[in-house]
């Protein structure tokens, strides 16, 4: 076999996922290990090398069969310089020349990419966006991650920090964000923001079926907010609908600016299924201009947690 | 001389500007005529042909010296299909196959482009952006036009309606826009919006040195608002500063999404010079996140009203 395969790795604060893709981009094998991030950089680096060996063993191939490795990592980082500047979930990872070190240790070409970008590229090559040439992806989790693919290429921007869709300003002077801005989209429409906004509304004196839980100090998550809404709780229903409204507003601005073929929603909040997608689409149609019909479709990601691995493997091939 | 020149035309509702550029993109000659749009499509079309003849005469060249014509036109239109769908300022221009007709009549290749895109491309090739590879341009006039250049190419989007920066939603549920949306950037930061917001504030009972003028039915424009602010009028000063704040917020979201090297401001409002640019830059620095230093610079366009002509001529060459 020629060097037709690529390896994709999705490095997270809790787990590291890896996969081997064939020449057509299809996932041959996968493997997942714990990150053990608290044990520092050198420990995690050794685990990354072990993961590569395990992937090769599972796939029954050698390094000669591998064209390169794509490595999706939490940012901020520089794709072009191959350096992780500072990964908040990976203690001790400050100004790490990860591409060079990983390439030297494996003997293979390495491409370093922001994890949200890698996932967006994965959905582009093999997921919800496999039939389009442009998409914007929003991963709705603790925060909102993003990635932009235009004409089949990741748009990284002048300082490689483009695609921070969660930090578009949605509400001037709005909720403060740890990033230093106010009114960021992720303060209104991430999974965490749903629960936070409900708790704030309860503390402001609104009645809610979850009040007792919260007063007992129990954490509330987006899933419980939706469950309460569906059980007839008016406050939870309002918070959920506002979340969909804010997401639709974000999609609207993306359509006006970029007119991508697709906006792909991913992450924990999409577990709500059509209870999320339908109201977002309805608000979007109602809020958008009437000068031209919508060409931007809003849909869910299809690759689940494998998007980052598949995207990283594809990026290893594209460079 | 080989066919080294290109012609650029900027078709507006009031005037048509044209120019001949040499192989290096330098403007050799220009000529401007009235559009006489009220006399309908065939009349304006004949005037376009007359303008081409006059440009050739002024430049002392023949059609054999011209590689192509770039034609910047108010939209919505399709660059790829060469059709003007409906130009509000050009009565009777509905679904006009302008590229084909103009090419047949002149015997030259024609490229059709949205006028705001052509101006953005002009600033990219020969103006404020001549040393960068990515920029976003905002033309602050009656409304806010926009154009996006990424890696040296205009980003037109899936339906060729990208770059509508004036219709990003800035304020959820905000001022209504003729486009059908609410809260569009251009309802807060166009030249017209400055005057409208002052008049609304006066009608809401705020004291202002321009109240007598407005009660006498005199029209107020952005220039007068700024003059009143500089003469010590508190309301005018607040409206002007809010305008700069809203523009800075728009620039902030553009930086988060696209990280362009440059945001170029153009149009009537930039006649205010540093009274506009400095507060916009100050608000931008204060509002933006602290995770990374700014790489997006905000600056003024340098080509003035010739940006559209130069950009159209350059697009004729790039196709």
C-alpha cells in the first residue's frame, strides 16, 4: 500500500480521539483514550504518540502507509506556525511548538488546526456539508465554537483567529463574556447560557417549576430547561424560545455577510433535535429580509463526535 | 499595443463614471456622464455605449487595445449569470441580461459586478488595501454598502448576495429597515441614520440646537449633526458618539468572524475625517476581546469616488 492513509486526532481536555482514514476520506478505525491533562504537557504528548501506534496497529498498517497526521487542538493556536499559544483546558500548554515536536517524534508530516475548524472541515468533507462548497458551523456546547469553510477551504483570517462565531456581538451592552466583550452570541445561545439565563430569571423573581431544585443548590442544564418547557413551564418555554430566536439572529447576520450554502449546528444543544431546529428555522424565516429568498439552509451536523477526527485527517491530506 | 487596457464603469442612479486602466491597473483617463435613469433602460444602455467610445477617444486607443470591460451596477444582480435582477435606482431595469447585451454591442468581454463589490475590489487593488490580502469595506452613505475580499478574491457567497454588511443585525428587535429586517447596522450607522436618529430624539422631547430648523421643515444631514455636536450641542454629540459606537460594534463582529487585515470605511460619512475615525477606533479597542491583540485595522478608503471604476477595470482583468 502506498502512503494513502491519513491519521486524524481530536485532542480535548478530557479525551483524545483518533482515527485512520483511507484515500477516499473514509474512517477505517478509531481509538479513544483519556487525555489526563492534569499531568502536564510531556505526559499528554507521550499519550498522543501511544495513540498513533495503537491506531496503526488497529488499522494493520505502518508509518509508510500514512501520508500525514492532522491534529485538532483547542486554541488559540497558529496553524501556519504550528504553535499552541495557550490551551485553557490543557494545563502547561503555553507556546508549544506542537507541529514540529509531533512531526519529529512520529517521522510524519503534521498539520495543526483549531479543533472547531477541524470539526467544521470534517462536516464539509464527509458530513452535513459534503454536497456544498461553503458552510459555517456552530458548535453549541459550554460556549459556541465555530468554523467557516468557503469554496472548500477553511477561512482562518489574518491572525488565524477567524470563525469565532460565538463572539459576534448579538446584544449591544449585553451579558458580559469571559472573553472581555459584552453581548456575545455564546452568552445567549450556548448550552450553558440556556441554563444560566433561566437561573437569572428565577433569581429576578419569575416563577418556575425548577425553582426548588435551584434553591437546593442543584445544577440545572439545558436539557432540564427544555424538559420543563415541554411539561408546561412558561418561564422555561420563554427561555428556550429566546435561545432559538438568538440563534436565528446569529444565522441571519451570517447569511447577510457570507451567504454560505449551509449553517451547520452541532454540539450538546442539538440533542434537543427538532425542538431546537424547527423554532430556529421558523425564527430565521420570519426575521430575515424579503429581498431575496433564503439560500442559506440551517441544518444539524451528521458526524457527531467524529467530525473533529475526520476533519483533521482530511486536513492532513489537503496541505 | 496589445490588448493591455481594461475599461471600468461605475453605473449609478445619477451619474455613470468610466475609466481606462493600463496593464498595471493605473487609471489613464476618466469620463463621467449623467445617467438619465428616468428615460429607461434603452436610453441608459445607449449612453453606456457612448461612454465607452468617449473613453477610447480620450485614451487614444481602439477596441483592439482593450482586454475587457468591468461594469459595476447597483444590485441585486448575478455576476455569474450576468443579469441585473432589479435595480431600484434604475427604473425599468428588471431581469436585464446586461452582460450579454453589452458584450454583443461592444464586441468586448464584459464582467458584471455589484457596485459595492467593485468599489471594495478597487480599494483592494489600488487603494487602502493595496498591501493586504483581505479586507471588508463599508460604504457609509444613504445606506451601508459592503464588499468582502478574502485572499485577494471577492467573496460573493452561494447566491451572490454576500457582503451585505449594512444588513447584519446590530440591535435585536431594533429600528425597522426597508429590507424587512429589524435592527440592521445601516439603520444606526449610515449617513442617513445619523440625521434620522437625531430627528427622532428631538421629537421624543430632547433639547437640541437644531430643533427650530427641523420644526421649520428643513432637512438635517449628518454633516449638520456633527457641526452641532462640535458647537457644544449635547444631544447631537450623543447621537454622533453612538454612531461611532455602533460602527465599532459592527467592526468587532467582522473581526471575530473573518479577522480581515483591514476594515475600510468609505462614503459620505467619512467626510467627517478623524471626527469619525478616531472615536470608531477608540470604541473598537475598548469593546473588543482581550484574548488576542487586534490584527484588524480600521481605516478610510483612499480612492474616493474612483474606487468603483478602478475596481471594475481590475475585475475585467481578473476574470
